[in-house]
C-alpha cells in the first residue's frame, strides 16, 4: 500500500534548517502565497529524501561556517538540479563551499538596512529594489565566491546579494522571511514562483481533498480508528477530518477528568456529537482523577499524574471497542501540529523542559497502534482555517486553548472538588464578561486561577476570610512569548465585583500583569 506524503503531491520547497530562530518563518511565508514548504534539519541527506524538492532554501543559523564544528549542507543538494537560495548563514555556506571567502566582521550588523540592486536583470529582485531589509549577522563575505557575481549591495554589505554566473543559485545576507524586511515576502515569491516555477496550489481546499484520500488509503476499507478529543480546536479539526474520511469507523473519546471547565463535557457532546456528527464517547473519569490528585501539591507531580491517568483511561476505552471485522483497533488519531514537529526535528533539538505538558502522545512507547496525524504539516492558524472550511462553527474554531490538565493546574496547591468548583465558577464569570465586552477575539487566552492564600474582607458588615482569584489574559502569536492584555479598568472592576459577590469562598481578585518570559502562561 503506497500512501503519498503531502510533499509528493504538492510542489514543495525544502527549507534546510541551520538553527536560526527565524527558520520556520521561511516555511510560513511561502505557504502564505500557496506554496507548500517543509523544513528539515540541515543534516538531512538528500538520498534519504522520499520526494524531490522544487527548490531548496538554506536558512540562517547561529554558527560560523569557518568554525571547526560548523554544520554543512549535503553537497548532493547541488546535484538535484533545482534552484538554491542561501539566507545569511545559508549564503555564507555557499561562499564557504566555493572558495572559503568568509570571516568575522569588524562589527555585528543587526537591524534595518536598505537594499540596492545592482543587477536589474536578476529575477530574485523583481519589484523589491530600495526596500528595507533586516540584517542579523556578525560574519561576512570577504570576497566573491568562485563562479558568483554581486547582484545587490547595502550600506554595510558589499555582498548583500550574490548569484551564480550560470546556475540558479542565490545568496542573501539579510533575512527576507522576517516582516521587518518590507518586501521580503515578494522576494521569496520571486524565488519560489519565478525561479523554481513552483505551482501555487497549496490551498486548504486542496489539502482537505488530498488528506481525505490519503487517510482512506492508509486506513483501508474496514479498519477502525480511535482518537482522544478534548473539545479544543486541534483535536476537533482532526476528528472532523477523520469523520469525513471514514465516518462511524472513527471513535472519538473525550475524558471528563473532573477538572474541565463548567458544563464542558455536555457542551462537547452536543457540539461534536450532535453538531458535527462525530462518533463520540464521553467517559466520566472524574473520581479516578480527583482521587489520585488528593494531597498532591507539586505542579510537575500533578501534570505527570494527570498525563498517566489519561493514558490508563484511554487504553481501557480502546479495549472496549470491537471493530465489526473482528480485528483490533489499528490506528490512533493525534492532533499533532507542525510546531510540535519542528520542535522535535529542529537542528537545535528539543528545548529545555520548563514544564511537562500532559501528553496523550505518551501512549506511544509500548503501543501497537499506528499513528495518524493529519495536522502535522500545519500551523495553528492553518488548522483554524481548515476547521472553518470543514464547517466547524466559528466559536469552536476560535476557542482559546485549554490545557489537558485543566483546572488542576489553575488551582494552586491541593486540588479538591471544592477548590475546583470555586475556580471553575470564577473562570466562567470571567470568560462570560470577556465575551459580553466583545473582547474574546482580541485575547489569545484567558482564565482564572485560585490561589491558596486567604485574605480578610468585609461583606454585609460581616468579616470574611477567604481566598484570592488571579485573572490572566494574554496576547501572543505562538504562546512561546506573550504579553498581558490591557483591559479597560472598568472591565476589571466589573469582573472583580461579580466574582467576589457570586462565588462563595473568594474575598479578593487580582489581575496578573506579568509577561512570558519571565512568567509562563499557566501558573503551574
Ligand atoms: N479531556 C480530554 N479528553 C480526551 N483527550 C484530551 C483531553 N484533553 C486533552 N486531550 C488530548 O490532548 C491533546 C492535546 O491537548 P491540547 O489542549 O494541546 O489540544 P486541543 O485540546 O485539541 O486544542 P487546544 O490547544 O485548542 O486546546 C488533544 O488534542 C487531545 O488529543
Ligand atoms: O494541552 C496542554 N497540556 C498541558 O499540559 C499544557 N500546559 C500548558 N499548556 C498550554 O500551553 C500554552 C503555553 O503555556 P505555558 O506558558 O504555561 O507553558 C498555554 O496555551 C497553556 O494553556 C498546555 N496545554
Ligand atoms: N543570522 C545568521 O544566519 C547569522 C550567520 C552567522 N552566524 C553570522 O553571525 O554571520
Ligand atoms: Mg486543549
């Protein structure tokens, strides 16, 4: 059974990652004008690639090409007979391979510069002359690499752009992939469309069609698939796509772990089951989770315990499914996104663990189930677009993310039923007011935390001595960095009054004004 990968179906630009913090943006920009691009580590051997790229881009990177341990590209890239573009480190790599004309510069160049095209015939620079470009380098070319000519300069870089005399090989000292390079996207388009001749057919409509075909071929006519579904956007979109492909043979399982939002299990059942026709089972495992959480206060312990319990519940449920053809369930659906994939394949390697995100993917080690990850090529905003095309309601597609360990990591200290009830109610009021104020869409994520501190208050002439709720709301594009949301004071006043009045056990409300870093989004 042969199942084509996305990169075999669509013209694909291969981005080789030398570890720049901007590498994934190259992929993003290309996809924005409907060209599919895939990023692989710079150590990728061309002979191990199952598909032929339409063009290759060498990214920037923190190393110096002349250093002993510097990473270098597989020379076979140049035998593919496709256009190559080197960006920053990538251009220095081209220079190094063709005469070693690279050395430390006298000073670092970081920030804006103006592009001056000197070879107007160079197709890379169509409509981009005299625009602002963004520099970030300490090394520089000290002479022309063999076989190359200068095609652009800037005030500080006599070799701002180079091109091979006879082959479609180009190098740029600046970063066209960052938005600070005003016409950077046009430039990448010139490379991909005009020079590589890639077809601009990477659209979500086409993706849905090919993905449904791919799933059907992979799963075959009778096999059954299970998947953990939370009601969040990623798993819902994956589940909907799977349902389109194989209907009732897909079994979605949602676990009510006792630390979900107010009415969440019922809502998910209604929205996904009845609304979207997804074959969904909601498993009530609240007691199991809450019993295990008794006495646990350490955030990492909570996370691990919840992650493990998810796996137990899920495995038990999977056992119960008896496919009609008498075989066992063969496949597991996961909502893995491209950023997760990038993190694990990046040349820089996985980053240091700040906190253990619960992970149903932890199932994998000793599991016979084969994985299906239909979203593994997509960024979150692409997943949302896909969700809308699949007819998933707008509100669900644009929901704020909600972590698997849920309210357990928002009740600081010990998690009890009573504490969860307080946090849940406060959170409900907060989100309701955010929606009423028309602010939900401007905020990336918002939630309430219950702090294990008591404070004195006065209500109806009575002394109170109750806990504190902390509200958090952030704006972010990738959740790696985030800033707190500047609510109008009137809004905060109203929410605080409602929470203290309506939620027993709360005496005070505070608003968290810490960015990430140095804080994280969740409090635990
Ligand atoms: N209560 C739950 N029941 C079943 N599976 C869950 C539950 N909570 C989380 N998961 C699983 O863990 C995965 C990761 O959760 P995560 O929150 O990152 O994604 P999501 O819930 O699909 O989307 P979002 O990021 O928008 O919340 C989910 O895709 C789902 O497979
Ligand atoms: O599915 C999840 N399981 C987890 O264990 C988990 N921990 C944090 N998050 C979410 O990740 C984003 C970044 O959060 P942090 O800054 O707190 O790491 C935010 O969106 C968090 O809500 C999780 N999501
Ligand atoms: N951004 C980059 O690719 C930098 C390349 C190289 N490390 C330099 O400092 O010049
Ligand atoms: Mg979620």
